[in-house]
C-alpha cells in the first residue's frame, strides 16, 4: 500500500511553517525530516509514523489510536504509529506533528 497522498499534503501544510523540513521517501512512506532527523511520516500502512522522546512513549500510547511502532516483531520505544482515526482534524494532526518536530529538533543535526 502506498502512503496516503491527502495526508502527505496535510503534513506539507503543517510543516510549511517550519521552513526547514525536508521530504524523503522512507520505510515505504513519505517522511519529513528536520535537520536530518525523522519527525513524522505519512505511513504506507495508513496514518503516521511518528518519532517521539522514548521517555514519553508510555504516556503517548495511552491515547486512542496511538501505539508503539513494531519493527521485525519488536515494539520500539520512541517510535509510534498513529492511526488515521486520530488525525481527522487539522488541530489533531498539528498536535501529533508538533510532538514529532519538537523531538527531531531536540536531537543533534545529522
């Protein structure tokens, strides 16, 4: 499954204010990087792939439609899958994007 083009457009709109977000096809989706660090991606499995502070993983996954990203059968702290049901408004999307951007900015540039 290809990533959701409509979601990718919404992400572009959200990230336009950042000015330094770069798009890159990764993990079968369309990722948006800040200073070389993945912030958020339109996932090929629907919804978002989101990079977050690992210490916030438990709190964020307690929210509806947010779960740890699973890679090769292993749940990953610091990586979330946010289902499309949690992204139905621009405000909801902006909240999740803000979390990813904030964490990406906290890491050293690549």
